[in-house]
């Protein structure tokens, strides 16, 4: 296959898409397709000020601006990084030099992350148990045809989309787990480097800082996710509600195990 020189990253919110983007940018001579609205188009400072003055209006302007940009620039961006990838449309326009990453995080720990940072949700749930069973709002740029899904069902739908994209473009799509980057970042990068003939910039560099300004460092994330410290935050009720909604085929295909109370 042709050497990959352009990469598109898809992944749900709070799955490490910013971290993977920085990791690839620092280590390889690549063009990464935008997953967010480019800064020259989107005045984030002005929208941030509007959100402080009137949060609901700030969120509305934020979302409508992004929806419009991705609608009008799909062929050049392949859509919002958190969207459900439209497989047929992508397969039609994907050149041989394009590589696509579908990034996932363990659904149980991911749900805790989404509850803490419920992006695009105007009315967060009062408890985690309520959160995992209530419909999660979607935005137009998310490209979801099915509405009213819970966060668990949303995770399954997006993961199923990455697997479908991999089936359509097997040599150009890699479905990767966030936890695998934490367990052995070099091994994951080496595999991509070999499979896609990536051009390294030089000595491999790590991304140790948080992409969202958290105080935690790389070792903190390793401990929290790889040692599954997040399990202590899950009640039996939450585990039961989550497991009942998960798609066993998707879980098996990606390599995650369902929990029991």
C-alpha cells in the first residue's frame, strides 16, 4: 500500500484524541486533518466570553458555529473527530495516502469521564446512575441518524462505526484503544509506523502533559486506567445498568470485558 502521509483521528469525547494528535504531530511528518474547527475561523476567546456572560447562549453559538463549519468542509476534514464516521462517504473520497485512527476507551471508565465532562450536554444528570440510563443529546455534526441514545449506547454506536470503517478500508484504518497507548506507547507507534510506512521526524518524543490542563501526568493516567482505579467509583447499580446496554460483539471485537456487580 501507499505510504500514509495524512491521518484522520476519530474518537468519542474524553478518549484521548488530543493526546494522540499531539503524539503523532511530534513524532511523524504527517498532515493531520482537523478534528475541531480551525482557530482562524472560530474565535474561541469571544465564544468563551459569551459563555461566561450567558452560558446557554455561549454553548448554542459554539455548537452552531462548529456544525456549520463541518457541514461545509467535510471533504477536507472528514468531519468532526467525535462524529459517527459515515463509512460509505469516507470510502468514496479516501485517497491511498490516508490513514484513519478510531480511538476507544474502556466504556466503564469513559462513562465516568463523560459524567465529569459532559460536553454538548446542556443539562447534566444529577447522579452517575441516572447519567448512564438517560438519553444524551447529540449535535448535527455528530452525524447520528439514531436519536435518544444513552451514553452507553452512544459509545457502542461510535465504536461500531470505527469497526465498520475498518472493514471497508482494512489497510487504512486502525481501531486502537487508549489503554494500549498507556501500556506501551512505543509498541503502538511502532506498529503504525510499520503498517503505514510513516516517516519519523527523529528520536521518538512522549506527550507527558495533560491535553486539558489537568494536574495529572502520564504516570498518573497509567495508574488510574491500567490498574483500573476507576472501578472504585462504580456502584453495583451503575455496573449493572452499563453492562446491560453494551453490545457484546463490539466489546469482543475491540477487546474489552463486561463487568458484573
